[in-house]
């Protein structure tokens, strides 16, 4: 299925200044929605404008609008974005076959409200695994969904590339959050006011702004297609934010600085949020504190659990309706290759199941380091070096796995009406260190070196950590 797109307006409105258009869009969003901070408002503005240039992007960032409770403005934000983004496709009750067959060379903008109802429980998550796979794959070009059509006995490669906005109470699946610009909404304070939104009255001026955004973005598709903005981020975060920063650079004004400021601040905030909210990481930090307070090289599971249950503002005393148990403690630590073993607490107690400082040292060093990472030196590049623009006359590389298709002819196609989209969807059929027996042993090694334990390389513990009592000797191995 080939999707048609609105033609580029030929009126002067289509040649509007980009910075002015983004300012208007920002004002429209802030008129109806209270954002948690100015960076979030800038990010949503840039994301909404970027939907009008999807044929130019290599990655399609998700916009994850989440909140801890209801009535935080998520649905109102979806309403306003739906009137200003490119070809909104609301996926409430849509089948996965209908969604993927609605995506083409110039994809719609997928809007999913109340996404927590899709993945809120294990049963719901299992039922909507295909949609999650679609959203993950569609973050990057040329990641088709394969389906066998039993009618024609042929293999269909269905496009998945499309920008998507998801609103949810609580966080979305990690694989989606990792590909998203995350907006953490909150309830309005008593002094915060917004205008009431009424579709009949407020949608027409928003549509006028939407059309002007379309005209401006479509006139610069080729320029955006070859854009290589200097990024303040790396890896997947850079992939996600690149379309927004490229658009800000095109708009000029103060938007390039605002876009990079929003990207840096929001990605850092999400990293901190992930560190604070990840239960297993919190457990590692709490265990390190317990071992330090006890000044012990090994602790019984019962001792650890008793101490965890007494921690204020920690989840361990009420873990799914009951205090954390030994088996649940073991399950949380299994992901870090830490397992309970027979130990003697303080080296003299009876032999019972527990954990050793030696086994926990490596997860502590990797996931909850004591010292912050060294800041980047001033003469180091902020991110990837810039690339030379590709000449317009050069053909696309046949071997490129992520190159967007030609964009020159996108603007010449006709608009897709809601009736056409519905009729096409209506015709869609079913498409078809292995722990030893000792509990307190620790091998001497140079700090920072690599040592072997049971044949596997491990980070060497600090010997001073284990050189405590017993006449400055390492704890004796117990047979």
C-alpha cells in the first residue's frame, strides 16, 4: 500500500519562518497543557513539528507521556498533538494488521492513549506483544514486520517505521521507554491555569497551524534528509533526539540551543529516574550499605532480610503485600549472577544460606559505583563528529540498511482522507562465577586488575576491603 501525503502549499504561508512557526506551536501547546518544565514543552513542540518530515528521518522517536496518577493532562496533550501533528492515526481498538497496513513511505503519526491498559498486566502484555514489537521495530527504518498471507500464499513485508505518541499511567515497557522522548506529567498546582479545550472552537486554528508546519517541513525535506547535527548525546539517545535537533537547527533562532538543552537535561533526568526506580539497583545499593554497617564479609539471608524490612522509604517491608522473602531476594539478585551460598556470618557462626561481599563486589562496581563518572574534558568532542552533506545528485547506496527512501516526490502526492484510510483498513483480513561451596573466601589481587574465579575473568576486589580481622590475613577458606 502506497500512502499519499498532502501537497506542499504554494501560498506564502508555506514559506513561513521556522522559528516563528515553532513559537506558535509552543504557545498553542502551553495554552491548554501545563508541562512539568520548560524543556518538556520544547521537546513536545519539536517532536510534533518533526512528524511533518517523517520521510526525511532515519529514526522515528516515540513520545512517551507518563504520569503516576490520572488527571495529569495526558489526554489533553494527546488532543492538541492530534490536531497539529501529521496525519494522526489513533490506534484505540485497532488491530495490528490495520495499523501496519496504514503505514507507508510517508507514515501517519500513531497516537495511543491509555497505553497502560495494553501492558498493565502480564496477560495484557502477552496479548499485545505484537503491538510492542511493532513500536520497537518502527523506531528505525527497514525493520519490516513479516506476515504470511495464506490467501495469496506469499510473504508480506509490512512497513513499521512511524513516529508514535503513547500516554500512560505508569511507565511503559522498558524497550519503548528506551526509544522515547519521555514527558513525566503531573497534576496542576492550585495556581496553574490553562484554557479549556473545545474541538469545535479550537481545532480550526490548530489545523491552520498544522498546514503551515506541513508546508514549511515539506519544502525542506531534502535538507533535513541530509542533516547531520552535532549531538550532545550518544548511542540510542542520539538516534531518538536527532530529528528534533535537526529540525531546531533548520528553524534557527534560539531553537538550536533550546533543543540541545532539552535533550541533555531530559536524558539525564531519565537516567537518574531509571537508577532510582529500578528495584534491583536499589537492592544492590541497600545491600552495600548493610554490609558496610555490619562490617562483615558474609551475611545470612535472614539477617539481610531483617535489616531490609527496617529501611524507611524502601519497598522491602511491603513487597506485593508481604515482606520481601528469601526466594524473592534470590530472584532479584540472579540477574547479576549472584546466588545464595552456604556461609558463616563473621566467619564463626553456623553454616547457613547467605551472601558474600566478594560475590556482590562486581555488581556494586558496575551498577552502583561510589564515585561519579569523570566529566568529559573540554577538548573532547561532545558526540559524534559531523558528517559532510551528501550531494543531492548522489543515488542512495544500495547496501544501506537504514537509508530513508527518495524524498523528492513525496510532496507531489494527494492527501489521504479519513474515508480512504478507513476503507483501506476495512479490507484488511487476518495476516495471516559459578559459586563454590565456601561462603567467605576472597582472593588477593591488585585493585583494578582482572582475576580468575572458577575459570571466568572477574573484576578484582580491593584487597583492603577483605583485609580486616585475623592478623591482617584474608578470611580462611572453609572446607
